[in-house]
């Protein structure tokens, strides 16, 4: 008899299901658009999820997935803060240039 359609066997901790979401797509996106160093760590943690799951380290896979999510969050926060500071710096620079150009010389 085939196992197709049957309930999957229990995994470590007594829960059912497959490997946790590795968040690899999000890790790649935050690496490209937010913060490169934190994004690289997120990619590494995301890549660990499936390999740990395949070797039977279910708790390690869940921990790597949680760590990937943490690094994704920090990458987004860092990218947003850097973007806001960049915009503020740009406005200050433009205001300084405009103030310098409007001064009159005797």
C-alpha cells in the first residue's frame, strides 16, 4: 500500500510537518536592498535550515530559521535607518549649498 496521502510521521518534539521556512528569498532581497553584511549572515542561516533538517537536526533547523528571521529584521531596520539618515544629510547639504550661494558679496 502506498503512503501517498497519509499523515506524515512525527518529528522531534512530537509535532508534524516539514522543514521550517528557510526565508531564503527574503534573505537575498535584504542583502540586495538593505544591508549587505547582515543580509549575508541571513543567507548563511537560511541555507543551514534545509541541510540541518535533512540530517535529522530538527531543532537546529528551527533555530537556524529563527536566526535567519532575526538577521533579516536587523537588516531591514539598518537599511531604513541608513536611508532616513541619508535623506536628512542630503537636505542639510542642499540647504547649506543654497545658503552659501545666496550670500551677497560687497
